[in-house]
C-alpha cells in the first residue's frame, strides 16, 4: 500500500492530496516515520517554520517532500540539510506522485547499513558508528564516507567526489573538499580509526576496508595526509 503523511497543522489541500492517485493518508495519531511525508512551507508562519526545521532528524528528513520554497538557493540549502525533495510553489499532482514514488523506491533499494572495519555507516541516520557510538557527522562528511564505501579500496578523485557529493560539474576554487576530509579524519581519529581514510600520492581519496589491508598497501601508493 502506498502510504503518506501530511505534516502541516492545516487541512491537506486538494492540490497536494495523493489520495486522488490511490495513496492512503496516514492518521496524524499514528507514528510511522518510514513513509513519505508532505509539508508545505508556504502555509507555515515563521514560528511554525522554525519548529518544523528542528522537529525532524536526518532519518525523517530524507523521506520528507518539502513544498512551497520559492527561491532556488533556499531549495538547495534544504536539500543539503537532508530533505528528500524540495519543490517550489507550482507543481502538478502527478509530479508529486512521481517524486513520492522515487523516494519510496530509493528507500527500498538502498541498503541501510555498510560495515567498513569497525565503522558502521547508517544511511537512515546519516551518521557512522563505532561500537554503537555516533561520530556526529555533517551531511557532507557522511556523503563522502558513503560514496567512498561504494567500493572500499578503490581511490576516487577530487573531481569525482565533487560531482557525486557536491553535485557540481566543476572543481571550485575553494578547498571545501579538503576541509571536510580534514574534519572527517578528526572525528575518525577520536575512535583511533583515522587510518581507514587515506590519500593517494596523486591526491585521490580511498577508504580502506580493514587494518590488515591498510598495512599491506605499498607505501608508495598509499600516503597518509593530515
């Protein structure tokens, strides 16, 4: 069954009602965070909007379709904040359904957990854990780890990471990637596993799956930086 939630306090407007497409609207009294949710920012006053932004963690935001955000820059920031979809003020019901289906399919397709040595990545929480203790990762830091964990041991270039994590088709003049890698290493270092994230001699980044693998890497290939 296709199920969705309505997060605003006001009544669900017909233009956003996925029930017309065969979906089932979950009662607000029922607690179910693993389904797609709709929220209209344009219908919220400033106080309600601030409460809304602090109400949901990463696990919930990734399944929220946020509507009514007119400015492209604001939409981009909210996507970086972890919302699954952020749309403007003009949208058709069929488009909303297609985007809701995409979020549902992604939720069903992607593995929630990845284990890299002692490091456990949780896609739903958008964080990494060592023996149950969270690293407290920034969304970009988690994005870097998750992308590198696609193929542990395979180096990825700065350009590829900028494209896949920052969603840019060019390498910016800033050193944002290096700064995020440095902060990520600092958090890994707290758990004494900073060696999992390496930099190759030509500047690529690689996630090592195990300490044994790390120790076996030729020193001329893997160079620990920073």
